[in-house]
C-alpha cells in the first residue's frame, strides 16, 4: 500500500505492520535490488545482526533451521542472532525492530522514500533459498506462508485444520472487515442487535427514512447471513399476537429464551412504551403485557440489563422532546416502576450509551440534543439512587452521539458516533474501576466504524472476546460486518497512567508482553546483510563476528530480562487489583452491615417516636383531669363554706328559740323541766 505524501512525516503516522515494513525498507531489508550499498552496513555489527534477527522473527517466525557447520562466519552470526530470539511473537519483534532503529537514528522516518510494501516475503541467505540442500546434506524446512484474505491474517494450516468464523482473527486491537456469505441484509442504521451463543440477531432499523421490521441472523461460525421467517402465535394468555410495526431507535435485550425489543420510533407511535418478545424456539413475535404505569413512548433511549430488571434512561419522544427520566421494568413480574433520584441527573438527551458496573453503578456517556453533542460521564448509584459526575482521566473521547458501547469485564468499549460534522474515528475504552479512558485504535476515512447508529455486540471464541459491529450511517447506509479482538492493552494503559512507567520500559512491549499476537505475511525476498570487510579477512571476521554474536546474546538476554520484569510487574498489578477488589468486597460487606444496622436503628427510633407520641397523649389527658379536679375542689370548698354558714344560722335560730321559754309557758306550750327535747339532744351531739 503506497504511503500518503505529506510535508512533515512522523513515525507515528503509520500503524503496524506498515510502520515495521517502512523501517525495514529504510535499513535495506525486504528489497529486491542489489545489496552492495545496503544502509544496514552503516550500523554497528551487533546492531545489524540484531535487526536482521528481529526481521526474520517478524516475517518468518522462530528459527527452526539447524545450526550451520560449514557456513561462513557471517551466516553463522546471522543464524545465532535469529535463533536467540526464541519464540518471540511476531508483532513484538516488529515493535522492537522499530524501537532499536529509532534509538540509533531518531529521524529515520523523515528520510524514508515513498515505497510500496510488498506483502510477499521469501527468505534468502547468500542468495540461496532455505529450502535448498546445505553443504552438510541437511534439508531446511520450507518457511511459513501466511495468507491474507479480507484483512484476516491466518497461518497456513493443513487441509484438515479449519479455522471457523470470527475465530480466524489473529490481529488484536484492529478492526477487520469480514467477508460473509448469504443474502446480505438491507443497509441500515438505528437498528438493534444481540448475540445468543454464536448467532447475531439484527432487528429493524432505518433505511432511506423508512423503518424496517425484518429479523436478520448472522452465524458467527460460518459467517453466513439468513433472514428469519417469523410467525404470530401466542404462547399463553399473557401475550397476544399483533402485526409487528417497523421501528428504529429501539433496544434488543437477550432474556432467557427470548429477545426483548423495547421502545423505538414507529410511523404511528403509541402513547406508552411497548415491549415485544421474539421466542427463539418458535420464531414468534408477541407483545408482552406489563403492569404499573409505563413510560411515554420514545426512541434513542438506553436500556441496560441489571440483574432481572431493565433500566431505561432518556431518549426522544414522538414530539421530539428530549428526556432524562429514569424507569425500571422488572422482567420477572413485568411491572414498571418510576424512580425518583437525587443529585443532578444528565441533561435531556438521546442516542447515548449506557453500561452497568459491578451490578450497582449505571454509567451514562455521550449522546446529543438537537444542536449539541456531549462527552460527559454520569454515574447513578442504583442502591442510593444518587447521580454523580465523576472526573474522567486519560484520553477523554470527543463529543459524540449515535455511538455504540459494550462491556468486557470492567472495560467499556465505545465505537462510532458523530458530532454532526464527522464520524468519530477512534475506538476508545473506559476502565470502569479507574475511570481512565484510552484509545484502542483509530480508522481513517469514511468507513462504517466511523458511523452513527451502528450496533456493537460481543461474542466469544476460545475464551477470547470479539467485538462485532454492523451497519451505521456516515453519508451512506452500511451493511458491513467488522470485528475487533481486544487485547488487555486498555487495562495495562489504565494501570500505567495511574502509577507511571519507567523510562526504560516501552509501552508497546508492556502491552504485548502478555499476549502472543501473531501477525505474519506471505513469503517474499529480503536483502542479505553486508558486513564490512566480511570477505577480505575471513579469520578476523570470524573472531569479530563471534564477539558480535556474544554481544547480541547479551542484548537479547537483557531484553528478555526486561520482558520478564514487565511480566512480573503486570502480575504484581493483577495481584494488587485482586487485593483491591477483595478489599472493596469487604468494604461493601461492611457497608451492608452498617446499612442493616442503620435500618434497625431507624425502626427502633420509629417505635420510640410512636411511644413518645402515646405518652404525650396520656400527659394531655392527665392535665385535663387535673384541671377538672381543681375545679371540683373549688366547688367543694364553696359548698363547705355554704354548709358552715347554714349551720351557723340554724344554731343561732335555735338559741333564740330556747331563750324565750317563760313566754312559751305563758302562751300555753309548757316544757317539762325534767325532760329535754329532741333538738336539745341533737345540739349536744353536735357539740360533742
């Protein structure tokens, strides 16, 4: 592939393997012209030998040729340099080759002429092909041949060995366009996709302003498209068959043996969100009956599966009003719940991305309004229902809407989207534990990966995760399938940004130290290394080359030691991460205990408050009774005073009556002197 002509050239302008082949061309390797004036002869002998060995390792693979007996000292030194690299990965050899060249000549790339990379490489030594018979009679094995088809790199294998589907991807952190068979789906965007086992389902979408309602299936093993012929038969009384309305901007969630399609824009929108289900066994679409108060209809929302619930956020309703409300659908009871949150929620938006971390934290990123695109990150604690806006670190993505995201472990991969001017070319990843962004790869030009409204799912092959992107719109509608096999680079880069890397450690080597990335190409021809005075003084050259070989072995040993140190550091970081996760789990357990204790205290407090209220009522009743008793006491005292006064008056009256006895006798009412009246006895009793 011809390199673009620019005024200022930088070695960072090319990605691997083009960058490696550019460096190889500069030092004179991989050319078909005469090697008499090869630039590699300008390097020190030990450097030239190491570059040669790395080139062989990168293009052919590990050295599997027996040690020569009758070759020249130069060839023996070259063989020693190559054999000493052991089983070093191809991409690692490429990166080390470029690193050594940049240390020797930092400005090499600015002096590289325009050239065409030849993918066919055939190994020669002293103009003698390696499959020929050596002087000692040994037959050298044929070099490996690597075939490239549709961007997929795979080592030539025996006829009985077959690499299936996405499992043939041998390159990490690069998007590869797949060649598929079968009837291709109609190009579209704003569709929904989901993976069940080794099958990707694509439903609905938008093509030329028309909504679609077809269900397409891609077998990720055979890479064959097919269309599902659906029927409309209800499974039970809980569901009812209805004509399936075309839609776009909806979400597709795998659940048990069904695919749940929720929300989305339709030609004749309903008032509230509808939930449809596709039964994978009977190929039946049905509308599910829900309970509670469903949200208003919308499209461009995010739907995230958290345990047995779906968390729906934002979107755009039928009248183009942007939303930032939060709703939850319990899939076990099919009941809607409108959630009240605290804190500052994200601004109203649609076409954003959402993910869940640790089954507790809902992350919202990007999206757009009618005039603005966002690159803010918001987090909702699903236990406390509190929104927060944490600080992002690393290579924060540019604002974008219409993006797609998928999680692999604690890493959240974001692909595509745009800002109303151009598509986002970078594929980025967020470590959800550290909130550190890093760039996985970038594409150039108007390609489907830099589209809006594409879908992104994750599949698995041989315990490795593979991202699968489909469709999108970037000035035209796409129906291409692109795949990316992520390495652990994003995790390493996040850790590196946290703790910093020593100056002596190359980030690329650290990234690839734990991943054996094979990137090999077809056989062709390389240039022989020309050593100064190699033919004029064979004995001296032999002694010098032996010394150079020893130096090369020391360099290789040092590199291996550095690699071991990097791997040890990586292992240490993994242990530290595990320890932190354990501590986090313990802290979470303690927080759970504290929460339970707090709930108990709250219950006790409520009980005490109830008892206090009852006591206050009793006190009020006693006060009222006391006031009544005081009133009665006053009335009693008044009655007693009245009684005393009455008795005093009666006593006085009696005295007056007794003092007139003579006059009574005269009046004819004699009273015997020796007999007392009953009143007199009563008076005596009272006096007593």
